[in-house]
C-alpha cells in the first residue's frame, strides 16, 4: 500500500503551487495589458498604447500592418510602385535636438523613395493620465547632468586666479565649451536645423480643479479637403519658425501643431501630440477622416518600436515564427528524441534464450591451450621420451656423475616402453637426485 504524505508536506506543496499560479497570473495580466512597454507602443492595450490602431489596420485585407523592431539605422525597403506609412509615435521632442546622422539619412531616403513618415511627439502636459508620462527619459537626464557638470567645470576654470585678462579667459572658456559640444555632437545632426523648424512650449488652460484641460486644434485654410475642422489636443507643444517647405494643417493659438511637407516622392508629417493615435482616443475621440488622410493609399503600415527601446534580435526562434516553420521544428525535435531513444534502448527487441542455445562456451588459458596442442601432436607412449629429449637440451654439462646419471636415464626410457609414464618419471627423478 502507498504511504500517505505527511500533512505539513502536503500543505507546503499546495501553498507553493498556489503561489506559482498567482505569479503566472500576474505576469499574464501585465503582458496582456502591455503596460510594461513605453507609452504609445503598439504592444500596449491600455489607454496609453496604440495597439487598437495597429490591430484595426492589420485587420484590413488590403493593408499589411506590422511592427518595426529592427535595431539601428534601418527602415523597410519599399518595392517599385509600393507606398507605405511609417509611424514614429511618442517621440520625446527634447530627444530630437541632435540625432545620429545615419538615422536621419535613412528616414530621408525612405521619404524620397515614396514613403510617408508620421512623427508624433509625446505630449508635454495634458489631462488625467498624461500627468503620469515623464517628459524626460533617463538618457536625457544624464545628458543634462553631464552638461551641467561641464558648465561647472567651465565656471571653475573661469574662477581660477590668473594674470590673464578677463577677455582672454572668456575666449578660452568659450573655445573649450565649443570643443566639448563638437566632441559630444560628433556624427550627429540637429533635426530642427536640418528640417527647418523650432519647438515652442505654451501653457494649456486649466479647469476648475487646476488641472490642464484639452483644447481644440483648428484646421487651416491650406488643409486638404475632407479633414475635420478641429481636433482634440492634449499637448502644449507647438512648431514655430517653419521653413517655406512646410504646410500648416492644424494650429492652436495661431501656432502650428500639425505640419506636413512633400519630399521627393513621399511626405513627412509632424504632429505635436500623440493622443489621436492612442487607444483612449480611438474610444473617446475617434477621428477616422484624419487617420484615413494620414494612411492614404498605402499598402504597408509600419509602427516603429525601436525608438521606444523595444527591439528584437533575429534568432532561430524568431525566424521559425516569422516563416512559420513549426513543422520543421517539430520534425527536428522528433528526430532528436528518436536519436536519444536509440542510444538508450535498442529498437529491435532482444531474442529469448532457448535451452539449445543457452549453453555457454567457457574460455581457456594459455596452459590449457598448450596441453591441447601436446595431446594432438604427441602420442601418450612417446610423451616421456620427448620430454626427456627437451629437458636434456637445457642441461649444460654431461660429464662425470651427471653423464652417468643421464646414461642410466636414457637406458631406462629406451627399455621400458610398456611401463606407465608416471612410474618411469618418478624413477628418473630418483636417479637424478641420487648422490654420487
């Protein structure tokens, strides 16, 4: 009979199992909600994400929607005659003062080749859940701290007692600061200077409780036909000092908040707020005409996740999922299992031992083999004579008493053929051991 488990051990197993089940449930809830991802990620299903827009576009039969998870300065390649839209949502506006030159050139090549790039910046203030969005990332804070440290170093050098005139000290300090800035921004370009615009931060109006309230961005006269006359706006970020290539589509407080420009075969659109692409906006303030204008007749829609820090390195598992090689993976796993089984157990069942074949042949040593050889080549009556002849070859001297003993032994061997070999052997031993 099986022994029952002790009650303390059984209780421990139940508690451990319940704890693991709750942990797995919590992880499942976090991944389903997607709040482990940055704001405006297409992987988030809470109000801060843009998953609803991604899945809505992906459900359309004539549109291919996918997430862009490639790290580095990479963008999708458009085929001949193909049009695509590349969304950059939730981009911090303070992080685009200087960007890598390779990143900017890749974006410009995509636009010139016929693509449409939509850059929606992260709102800097707003209502409710926008207050939880940080205006600065860790990298930006580190950058600011580094710049402040350099300013203190410049000030410290400036305050050192020296005999140089004040004008020369200021000139050296400015030269050192310019060299630091040049070294820091080496290989980078200013996006605002390259594309011809500047940022401006205004103040949103507040409600009765002192919280910022959303405003209405008004469509301009040169806006394309079919767009809404106004859009709900949750950000105080604006564009100013625009170059002639830009067209103002929407403005708030006489300052542009949504601009666009044609570039080569494609188009670049910048939006000072990402709210209209969020899950909350698609539920509360869905602007279908505005989204349709942005997408146009594009066949390929890309939601960039790499600028939010969500990247994916191509590995074996990702390639299997991408090309749907589940059958190949299952076949390889089956072959591996059969290989392990084959080395552990024989696939052919062992034969049962029958009484006729169960007898085992015992092996013999070298002495047994030598005896078998003597039995086959030497007759029993000749055994003593042959043995004596072999022994005599080993005797070094046969003179004196040894010669007489050996002569007597030879006579004994030659004249006693009918005698038993054992008895003759004993007589020969007595003759050889007899003292002279």
